[in-house]
């Protein structure tokens, strides 16, 4: 290091041999102070950049894209009113029926709700008598049928979720005719119908195996779909307009390629009891988690697991779910999956074996705990919401076995 007198000195020198000036690390105190200040400034700048990057990353986690929901205008059913009651996480855009013909427009949304109503008059080829909307309904033009088929199959096939109720049934027939169960096609009469809850997950949620549904108008559509992939959640016996008394599904769900479809025969705003309101909450949560749930199912199956138990839950703050119990019948592989989308939540999955040993895992999206050679006996599992981005944040708990 060079002294102010021009003498070069080693870094260990404490004084200059030529002028006897004091040195710090081989340099005069003034120069050492300047160099130290510059170095400190550089370190501070680097620290600020690092902190800014951390903050920017944190903001991206918190501000992940919310669910993109679309709802057709209310006529016989107002699903928007129900979504409003769930809070800011369920904000939606209202679209027109003509938008249903545009697969690119539909593709902007994660979920599309086609609420019960009649098609626009310009879609019709002829008019016929009905007791709804001035006594007229319509048959769709042949060119519209193919357009609807292409649009809905494209939207669902690309990963969208479609919720359809009552008088939008014909649109599903156009799009998924191969799943139509012609023996179950019927139009029911207005009144109350006692439906059997045949889906185990829904039965657990409602806490009962029957539910009474209210139909305020005639000519509502049964959920006449069937096939290996079609899951009936509710089945009821009712009076029809032309076929006498019959039994048919009233609520079904089915996958198509990367997406999912849910159809209900009943209108949400006519279901007033506490149990019926719980059914509607389940339906909305099932709709918005359908894509994640389908991915979990496919991953389990590819890994050789069969889903054997499923719970649909939600959280509005830091809370733990009720402890669920799965009875393992012998030595086998188990998979416990806490399923939820990466939208700013942090959840923890806890699994307890029959001997009381805990397995825990926390994540910001779907969490999996796999147990090889699981012991026979009762396995307990639960989820804890550490943080959620909005109230009524939905998630699923699924058990797979092989």
C-alpha cells in the first residue's frame, strides 16, 4: 500500500519507515476511511437489492391470481347471489349467453356457471309451448348445436370447469351426447322431492343420507347422464309430465379430458333449509376445486393408488379441521393428500398412525404424505390452515390405497 509520501508499504506495516506516519493495513488513516466507506456503501446497496428481491417475491406469493369465475345472467336461478355470500374470493364476471359460443372467451375463466334459463330467441329454429317465459320455449338451430358442442368441449377439454343447472340441460346434451342416458330423460313436476345422498363425501358433509329439494316450477330436467366416469351425487324419485313416476339422478359430475362438468336439476335460491344451504356450499366448493381434485385423482391412479376416501372442506382463518379416521385393513401403501391450488394459502397436513406417531408436512399448494407398509388399524388425519388468502378457502383431504 502506498503512503502519502510515496513509500510503498506492506499491508502489515503500522508506520511508514520514510515519514513515520501511522498506517492502518498499510495505508494512511484518511485513505483507509475513504476506502472503508466505499466498501460499506457497496455492501449496503447489495443488501437493499437483496431485500427488494425478497419483498418482490413475497408480494408475488400473496398476490397470486384469484379464481376467475363467470356467470350467465340470472333468470330462473341466481348463482351470483350465492357467490356474493362467500366473500371476495368468489368475485365473478357476468357474461352473456352468446359468449358461450366463443371458446376463446370462455377460456379466460377457471369456472363458468351456466345458470338456468332459456336460450336467446335468435338461437331458435321454431317456437313451442312451455309454462316459462311467456309460454314459449325454442329448439336450437342446427348450426348452433355444432357451435355449442365445439365451444363447450374445447373449454372443458382444456381444463375448464362447467357448472350447469336445470334448463341449460340441452347445452350439455349438445356438447356431451355420448354420456346421455336416454332412459332417464324426464321433466319433473313442481313440488318437493326427497333425494338419496349416494355420494359418500357429500353424505359426510351433510351428515345425513337424504335431503329434501324444492322445485318451484314444472318441466325441470333430470340429470340424465351415465357412464363409467359419471358420478351421481343425488338420486330422487319424482312425478314427471309424461312418464309417470320415475327415479333418476338429480346431481351429477363427470370429467372430460382436462376439465370437469357439474349438473344440478334444482335451483339454488329455492333451497332454504340449513341442510340445503350446506348442499349449495358443497356444490360451489366442489366446482372451484374440481380441477385440482381431478389432478389428484389422476396422479393417484398413475401411481397405482385407488382413492378410497375424500373430504371437501374450507377455512376462513387459522383453524384445524375435524380429525378424520381411515381404517387400514392390513399392510399396504397409503397416500394422504391435502389438495388445494397455489393461490396464497399455507396449509399443514398431519397424519397419525395407530401407534400415535405423527407425520407432518406444510405447503403452499397440494401436500402429499405417503406411507409404505402402513400398519393395520385406525389412521387419523387432519388439515390446519396456517394462513388463507380469503374466507371460505376450499381444499380437499383424500386417502389413496394400494
